[in-house]
């Protein structure tokens, strides 16, 4: 939660008003992201969470003991994913940090339709890290033109999927450090990923849309790359392509 940076545990069996317990009260302005370690891990399940509001810090909580896992570049840890014995984290850096909604003494409990009216901040810079059990944070992806809004591990393809907050794209990060554009949508931002279950869904902003993805080859070709402009007269090298069907 924010703006006081607290981690709560909520027991659905408890009575209303008494079913929430503060597990950790941090010094951070906000806690933005949350991921759970394996339930059968020695010593119990580890809860990972990331800060926001000016610092990008990843914490781990086991039982009642909290520790700092990594301090990353940027202003927030937007998404966390546990994959095997590693932890993946998306951190963002903003020149104009987005202002989180704050409740005033006169405002009601429910936000007004459409949320607070304010100028939309510029896209930030996004990074994706793979954090080893030793705490070593290995930068696997950097985008200077868009922040990262969500991560999801695709076990079938062995790739990490990263949703971008500008350009309406989802990129796939392979273990050999190559990247590709997995999805390219018309909306301005992809904000939610649920692509590895039985129903494959994408959620967007700048317009709010849910997409459901169908299996099978596309009926037409789509150009995914940006324009490759040499900026000066030049001679290009070798061209290769691969695919199925008529090329």
C-alpha cells in the first residue's frame, strides 16, 4: 500500500475491520509490487515486494524478518516475478514522476469517475533485472523510450514477457539476451498480462481494452520493427528471413 509503504496480510475468514495485519512497515513512500516464493521452501514462504515513490528497492520477508534484496536504478519497482530460484524485477525511472492519488480530509472513500485530473506524465525509462539468489542483479533489458508496466514468465517458450507503458507493445526477453516484439497493439500502453494460462489476455490503457488471444498462425503479415534508418547514404549487408508458408 501507499502512501505509508506498508505490507498487509488479509485473512478472508476474519471479521471486517479486524482481518488485516501489518506484516512490515517500511520507510518507503509506496510498495508497488508483490510476488510469493515457493510455498515448500525451507524456512517457509518468502514474500518479495518492491518500493516506489522515488526509490527502487526490492525487499524479502520471511516470517517476521525483512531484508533488502537489491537496490535498483530508477524510482520504482513496478513488477516482480519469481522464476525458479531467481527473481525478476522491472524498475522504472521518470523525469516527471507520476503523482499517485492521495486522499484528502474532505474527499470520500471512492474516487471520482475517471480518477484525478492531471497532465499525463511522459514515458519513463524501463529496466528488467534478473536477481540471483546471491543478490546479484543482472540487467537483462533497457528501454530508453518506455517504462515497463508488468512482467510474466512464459515457461513454454522460456521467455520473460515485459509489457511497455508506451507504444502498446509486449517484448519477449530470451535467456540468450535477445529480445523480440511479441505483441504490438494500437493502444498507447499495455498494463496487464495474463498470457500463460488457459485464457490468454492482455489489458491496455490509453484506451482501456481487454484482448483475448487465439491460437494459430495469423492470416496476414505484420511489420514489428521500427524503421531502420541509416541517417546517411549507406550500403546494407546480408538479409535473412525465416518463417512458414509463402514468403
